[in-house]
């Protein structure tokens, strides 16, 4: 971003209780606007702040709320730079089809869930493992990225990681990992007005 001259541009984070949520996420949707690009991150509590991407440089991100804001900012910026497209959850009518596609993708695999994701845990059923080392596929949701006891996902081969939902899109892209959000939507708002 430093080379692009956009690091000092404003980022606006506001809770939005009306944005549809991904079937695999729980919490409060935080609407993130950057350069006219709209993204979302589902957090444990509301986040309302106006900031700049440059404020993230060297930030310790010690609290889950700070990590959630950072992940939301990453989503909006990668959307602005047109490196990701699935910035918002699909509509409720697509949830059943999404679950069916995920069920096919994880079929006959040992699954570890990094995050709460009750729907994905149900889909995994008896294939769910307690230890991350035993997993063929590690499913990751936004809350799995920011929780206090989150494992260092960079220690695992990218082909073992499957990031779910719009909250993880920017992180998955930056880490060059697979992102699963087959019916996710793009920009919901085109200006910061």
C-alpha cells in the first residue's frame, strides 16, 4: 500500500445489524468501507471507528477486537485493490446450497475447525478431529482468526487450510490459501457518503 499512496486514506468501520451473515459465522457484522469498496467482518462485539490503514503498521493487535478490525480492514483493502471479490455473505436462500458444496468438499476427510462454526461442525460429523495435527483439512472462520488461543496457521501447509466466509477472504488471499464462499457477493456500497 505504501507504494500506491493510499495508506493514509480513511477506513470506516461500523456495526451493521442488517447485513446478511454467512452460515458459518456468528456475531455482529462490521461493515468496512475503504475507497468506495465495501467489505464485512463478523466480530464478537460491535466495532465503530474511523482509522487509516497506516495505523496498522507495527500495531501489536493484542485484543480480539483489534484483530477483528485489522482483518476487516484487510478485507476492504484487498477488495479495493481488486484482488478478492467475495466481500459479503450470500443471501439466506443460498445457505443450503453452500452447505451441500462444503459437504462434498470435506467428504472422507478428517476435519479440524479453527473457530466456532456450528454448521460446519455438523457437516463434518464423525470426521471432526480434536487435534489439529490429525486433520486433512483445517476449516477457518473469522472468529478462528482472532481468538486468543488461535493456532499459528502459517505453520501448516496452505493446501490443508480452507478459509470459510467473507470474514476470511483477505487473509486467505494474502496467505495464498483456498477460500470457500461460493455464493458470496461483492461490493454493497460504492461510496463512503
